């Protein structure tokens, strides 16, 4: 009796471990799938594009969770484009600056990181913590 009780505990423990393990594996896979979308260094992807491209592989919640993790780990950064959509782009040396502008093409809708330095202006005694500069126009392919 005692033995079977222990066995049950052991099996339960194993089940709990495997659930955690599966969770980790799935999460890592989501991270891999996501980072593989960002092969182009400059091009940003909106959440809608990201969710659509991964819709056959994972659900929205998993995508959002993985995006948040990649942003927290400073693999990606985000900004809001002209349509109010959150966009993500890869972090690299030329855009490590906390604030760099983004360009949004009104013809093809592409959003890219612009490797310019941009300094947040000082404003009296106010503390500005973040700023966003969105350049808007036509890209070289649409001109
Ligand atoms: Zn364009
Ligand atoms: Zn950027």
C-alpha cells in the first residue's frame, strides 16, 4: 500500500516535470520560428504580419509571449507604425541607440530601421523616458 502510494507520487512528479519540459520546448521552438522571420536586418514586421506568417505553427498568445521575451532579452525592439500597429525589428549594432527613427513607406507599407542617431531633446525639468520618430514617405523601390 505504502509502495503504491509512493509510486503514485512519483508518477505525478514525472507528469509535472514533463509538462514543464514540454512548455520549455514549445517556447524555445516559438522563439526559433520567430527569430527566423527576422533574417533581414532592417525590415520591421508588424504583429499582424508575424501572427499571419506563424498562424499554421502556433497561436496568437504564444506569438505575443515569445515577442515579449525577445524584446525583454533585447533581441528585438518595437515601435508603433503609422497605422498604429506594433512593429518589431532586430537589434543590431547600428540601431543599438536607444532612439533611432523608423521609416514607413506609404506605397508598399514597408517599415525599416533608419540608422541615424537621434537625441531626445531636453524639456525643462521634465523627464522624458522614451520617444519615437517615424519618417513617412516613399521608399527607393516605390519612387
Ligand atoms: Zn515602398
Ligand atoms: Zn528599429
